[in-house]
C-alpha cells in the first residue's frame, strides 16, 4: 500500500461507508491519524474498514478496535519484513 | 438463483434466539476474519456469514426470510413469488449494493435504494499489466436500480474507464458525474483499484516482484537473461555465484509512477532433470569430482 497517494475525508467516508462524524470522533481520540489536514493515505482506508468491521462485528469499543488494528498493522509489517529477508 | 440457507451458514437452528444468532456470528467472524484466518476460503466464507447475519440479526428481514423460505433446501433453484414482500415494511436502509449475493438482492433489493446525488463507490479489478500500459478498460458495475414499484434490482452498467499509467493497489479513480443522479447534479463515481492475482507478478506498493528461474550454471557463472515484463522484455545480469532465494533489485523498473518503483527478482535455481542421460552423466561427474557439501556449516 502506498503512502504517497492521498485521498480526501469525503472520499474516505464513501469508500469505507462511514460518516464524517465517525471519522472526526476517532481523529479527536487519536485512534486515527490524517496524513495532512483533511487528507488520508490509502493505508488509512484499510485501517478505517478494519476498525469499522471490528466495531460492528464484535460490538467493540472504538478504542479496542483501534488497538486490534494497531496489532494487525504491526503483524503485517513484521510479515512483510520476513518476506523480504527470506 | 440458488436458495441460501442462512441458518445453516451460521450453524444455528431455525428457532435460535437473537442472542444465539449473535454469538454464532461472532464465533464465525473470529474464525473467518480475513486478517487472522488460516482457512483458505476465509474471505468467501466471511461474506456468506455477513450476509446471513445481515438477514437473521434483523427481525423484519428474518421474518420475511422465514416466511418465504419454507420448503426450500439449500442450493435449490429459487423463485420468489411476485410481490412476495408486500406487507413487509422494511425500516432499515443498510444494504450495501453489490456486496451480497443475487439471492439477497432479489429478496431485500427494495432496501437497496441508496441516498441520491451522492458519490458512489465500486471496487474494480485490473490486471497488473494495466498499471504499465494505462489502457482504457470496460468496467461492468452492478448498480441497484429502482423500478416503478420502488423495487430494486441489480442492473449491469458498463463504463469505459481510462486507467492511468502507474495506478496503484487501493488507488481511487474518480469519474465525475457518474454517481447517482439527484434530480440536479449527479455525484461522482469512485473506483477503487485492485489487482487480480497474477501467476508471475506480485505488486507491493510501487514495486513489482517476479520469480526468476535460472539454470545452475547461470547462477554459478553469472549470465545475462531475458525477463518478460508487462512493459516488454528486459535483459537482466545475474551476478556470478548467485544462490536461489537471492533477490535482485532493478531500480526504476517497477510500476511506472513518479518516482517509479523497483523490480525485485527472486532467483530460483531450476535443475535439469537427471532422467536425461547426458545430464545424469554430468551430475555423476560432479558428485565424483567436486568436494561439495551443501550442508557444511549448517
């Protein structure tokens, strides 16, 4: 996933089926970060979908969903490193 | 259209309580969660589980499904009676067009009416080669469309889309004015790009990964070998003494973005079969004459 392609808040809400409010709350709580003001990386798309699904499927609190997303991102980074070194 | 047994998908009885259904869903959501599941068909199973839960967790949809599904077995050809849903008033509008099966769309299609005048969004599958050539592609989208009775069916809409060179996995292509019409100005259509799995190529961001099979002597002595790439053939120098598993990086020969990605060639040494008489004789000679222990030091 590239970090240099940025999308707008509005695009993020459309492709992830979440509301602006949903995103704003999680930005304020630090569960989600914008690349620059109102702009997001494609990595954020993945994170938002993940958090939304975890919250919905397991009735997870946003903080817990964000924590699981953190762990999954870490797992992916480690797996990618393993793949490169193999 | 096949009848879908949503109770079977979730592994619950028809009489299951809302709580039992929720528990069964969570157990399966964990089992088939695409990020952690080791099941080969996790994604497809998760989709079925989501669809089953979308119906059975909603009292109105569940009641309609129960009434309609009496006497059907899973996989059986299914025809809903005309206007079967008269008398059901669905209050929720949470249907995400295209995500669920035809069976779901047929049954609950009338809830598919999306907010009008909004940006629409669809995933589009491209070939890795498309990122190099930037072709114009026909993209078929299934769009929920309402008829005169307010009932929604999936309609196929074909668009010609110019794919930009250097397009990346996850990137959005915005087609102005191709979203839903709102009486006034229509919204945009956002296409999210994904690549079909390819037998030889794998894309990681801007980098292109390719397996490179080489003969033992090419690896040992070094060679210049041709590699077929989406943009055409490229001659690559294998350094002498290259071992299997080594990854050669060719700068700037990945996805042609700005700056372009790299090409990563994973060397795979392929041995000639010893069934060939001449090859066998050479192997036997090497075995005799070379003091070589591949496990030395391991």
